[in-house]
């Protein structure tokens, strides 16, 4: 089945540590996205990538970094510079920029 | 003012009821509108995708867009307990040379058996 796989489902880290969230898609989509979801707030865009080896900052990129070395993969690193990293992180992909997004099932990150 | 506003709910209805979920937006440049359904601890899944004003029907779901009043609605007929979820409206906004989805905060729906 085609889809988006995010791993792990739950992740726990100590404050001050960097952590990388995995996102893989086998939909052959060009565009990939990372969103953050907090209670009572809409999804907020962290980074997006329209093609391999290229990515742009979204609305809340500070404290995060990404890479897009392969079409299928778009990992997100939450660095120690991110002030409030505890959140639900969602990866998505789309065939092209104005197409609907397809989401993975998220990674819940807890930093203590 | 938020770009997209939704009543957070929760909206509680009996099984079989007609549900109306609503969303307002502020930017008249929005032309594509999407509704996503999100179950607890899962990623959002696309329900409906409409372009410009008018209605679009898919089974028990009808999406309605009124661009003149910047108002988006999702109607669910014969609601089922399995429809209990959070519903997110998401207009597609122009962004540099691309687009991005602007999500509302979602309305939580509970359908009681």
C-alpha cells in the first residue's frame, strides 16, 4: 500500500538533546512537508520541500532543520535551540504544490 | 485575526443527525478549500477538496464554499459514531512560487449512539 510512514510513534528526549524524526513516502510525490500540531491550535508549517536537495522554511522553522537527499525521505531534526519542542509532528506529501496533502500518522515528541 | 477560524466544539449530536461544521477565512485570495478528518492520535485524512464557490457532494458529505462571505461548510448526513473525530478546514494559500495549506484549529465532533 502506498503511504507515508513516520517513525517512531512516540519519542522521549531530555532537554538539550537533538532528535531526528523520520518520514518516508512511497507515493512518488515531489513535495513533502513538516507540520507541528499543538492542542487548540491548527497545524503550523515548519519546513517544506518541492524537489530533492531543496527545501524552504515555513512559518515556524526556528530550532528545526531538515534534509531532502532522496525523493522518498524528508527527516526533521528538532534541535536543542527549539524552545518548546514537545508536540505532535506530522509529515505530509503532495504530488505537486497545489494538490491535496497526504499525511502520516505523526510522531509525538516529549522533551523533559 | 487568525486567517482561518473554526469553533473548537465539542459538538455533540445523536446518531443519524445532520451535522454542520463551519469555517470562516479572511483572505480573498484563497481558491482551493479542503476538509480533513483527524481521529485521535492519527494524522489528518483528506475528506473533501473543492475549488471556488459552490457545493460538492461525496456520499454522506457535502462541502459548500461561499467566497462572497468567506464561509466554508461541511455537512454530514446520517451521522454515525464512526464520524466522531476532529474536522479541520484548510484553504490553500499562495506562498511565494508555491502554495501552502492554512489550517483551522479544528472542530471536535462527537456522535452519540
